[in-house]
C-alpha cells in the first residue's frame, strides 16, 4: 500500500485507487474507503488495507522511503521494552501494560482506538478525558484507593509531591531510574495494587 500511494507500484494497481474509493468523515479524521457490499470484499486487500492506512499517523504515512516507513511503523507497534523488575503478577502486569500502551478500558483509550461502543473520551466523574493520567492521579471515583497508593509512593520517594503530573505518571508506570531495582519494583507493585482494587478494568476490554 505504501508503494501504491507513493506511485511506486505498477500503474494497474495505482489506477485502482481513485476509481473506486471515496472519502468519508469519521469522528477522528478523513478516512478513505472503498464501498463494500459483502464481507468477502470488505476484508480483501484494498478495502481493508486502505482503512488501516488512513488510521496511521501522518508522520508514518508521509515517510520518504519504504525503509523509513517500515522503521516508523515498527516503532509504533513495538514500543521500547521497559522493565517489570521481576514482578510475577500476570493479571496485574497485563493491566499495567495496557496503561503503558494507552490501550485499556479507559474511555480516552477506547475512543482513541475507535471502539464502537465508546461515544466519547470523557470520564463519568467529570468533564476530563479519562486517560492514564486522569485515572492514576485525578479521578474522584478512586480517591480512597489513591490515598493508599500515594502513601506507598511517598514512603519511597520523599519529593514525589513536588513533581509534575506527567513525571508522577511515568514513575507510577515505569519506576524511577534514580532508584535501585527493589524500590522501583515496590513502586510498580503499589501501582498494580491500585489498579486491581479500583476494579476499573474488570470485564473484557472489548465488551
């Protein structure tokens, strides 16, 4: 698809694109699609790949070469691996990873990824987007559980309260490189406990 869109493919493939596609407006952007009457055609190469193509960031789609396109695409779908400090908690780590990747039950994440049953990114507690930062630091629904989380974190990091919200969020998700592994492990365990007791992520992600 990259070669077709950049007109580096044979003409008989390039010429298929403008003849049978149309532009529609989605909630996030203008997406180019091919009208489909059957599922068989819907999931064939051109309709399905065009749909995925226009979901990519402009920075990826506008890559100057196929090698740069591949590199940017792989960087997008394969985030840099971050340590879990030998924590063995499959369920908790799964939920923590979803928060790290912005792909969780939170409305902001579901809306961002076009979940059909998510009509807006707002949290039910306020007019704020329900994203990772909101869930970890601000949501009123989990104030009681957050007290325990903050007490655990401040016992490890004395200056935690003086940090910016984004730095606080990163510490809760990834630990702190300035600390030894045991302390970073304790930070992640406190975050995982907060995630579990909140019960915000119970049930299937795709319900």
